[in-house]
């Protein structure tokens, strides 16, 4: 299978492995109680410790360079994986980078992703987090991004704004291409999974996964696990982004909310706040497979998969895919919880 995409700036090491997590299956009770679990290792995309954002950024940076941008701007929480990877992508493309990061700490400790952003030489603008712990960024985040954009233009820069999480129609193309890669791996290995689990935040990944699954006839249902609040508006955004991405590709494929679901049961107390289930999942996967999850995204997504296995929602005869979207530098910002 092949597909023509818009301009792409190569950042990731692809394809990423598709790993059969046999020891994790054993830890969950073995073949009589747990499904076969295939882990799509997008934590190994290679850009600045890896992660799913590398796929989106290939198309976003491609568009930025096509437009003659000199600096990238994006936003997120102070431990944002997307911000860290955007900063690294900018450096690989010879561009400047400015980050608008929100935090509840004053000042935030320089560790994890924030440390990496400083090593990358990003221009960092810190703003206070909003009062709602369920939301990833405060309401005034977009206003601060606009202020930074105007300031950079006044300095003679040519800024290109990348939305939160890289969640735009162009960014969604990353997981349309990623789905094509996964479908080809599954076909080669003779696998027909029934579900794909992944952590769902700003919904750009969801948009690409939904469109990719519809375009390429995936055997699996796309099953998101929410890590922050905002539904049903976020699901509506994902559908809009997916269909706008299809338009960019000149494809007639369209998706609806019925093409995927987003589990809201594992957010816990809020975005970026670890949960008991997520911490258990991190330890279990590390000890069973030698793979590190993170407490903000993948730990919560794996907690959902583990919970569905234990409750018998997934038949042991099924095969499921877990999309590992990265985020491991955030582990070091939660050392106090994880070392107990």
C-alpha cells in the first residue's frame, strides 16, 4: 500500500517495532485469562527520547519549512512531551523555537522535559496553570501564544504556530501514515487484532488513527483512553481534524464519532496527576517486558487495558495492540511516587 502525502521533514526512525508482549500476558493470567498483546513501540521513534509526536512533527515541520518559517512556537504543560519534541525537531530543521508552558509550581523544578527543553536552548515562557486540574492548559494559553508570536515577528522572525499536541489536520497526517505502517506490519505477521488502545489527550493522534483505520480497512476498533477532561468537545474536534485531513489528502473517506470511543474512567484527579492504576501499570510493564511507560499518558492507557482484561471485557482469544506513545522523560518528574 502507498499514499501520497504533503511535504514531510524526516525526523523519526521508522518503522517502529511491533512487539509481542508475552510476559505481560503471563503477568495478567496467561492465555486462559488475557489476550495476546502487541505493543507498537512509538516510544522508539528516536527524536529526543522518542514518542508519538515525531510522526506529527514530520508533517508540521515540513509545512513550516515550505512556508519559510524561521521559528516554531508551541505550548503545553511544563512537562509536555510535545514541547520537548517540537524543540528538538526545530533544532534538526535549523529553526528557532519558543515554548509556552503552564505549571502550578513557582518556579517549576528543572527536571524531566523542562530540563531537556533548556538543553535544547528553547525560549521558554512560563504561565500559571488554570484552576481546573482536568484540563491540560489554562484558558489564556492561546492569548499568550499570540503574544509570543507577535513579539517574534517584531524581532524579525517568521513564526509558525503548532497547536497544542500538534493537533491539526496536518499533524493528524502523522498517524494516517503511522496506521499504514502498522497495517503493513500486522499483515506481514498475520495478525488481526480487535482493538487498539492508546492514550488520548489533545486528540490529534485520535484523528489520525480514526482516519487511518477507515482508509486502510483496519481489523481493530480504535479505543482511546482519556488522560484529561474536555469531552464531548474533544471528540468532536478529533472528528473534524480527521475529516479535514482526509480533505488535504484528496480522499473521500469520512469518519464519525461511532468509528472510535474514548474511555473516561482512568483520568483520575486530573491531567498530569498519576493514578494508582497507572503506577501499577508502569511497574508491571517494566518488570514484565523491560519497557517504561509514563504516569501522564501511557501508564493510564495501559491501566485501562489491564482493567478491561481483569473485568473480562476482552476475550482471551483476542489480540489487541497497545500504542506506546512515549513520554518516558516525565518519569523523572515523579520520582517520589515511583520510588515508593
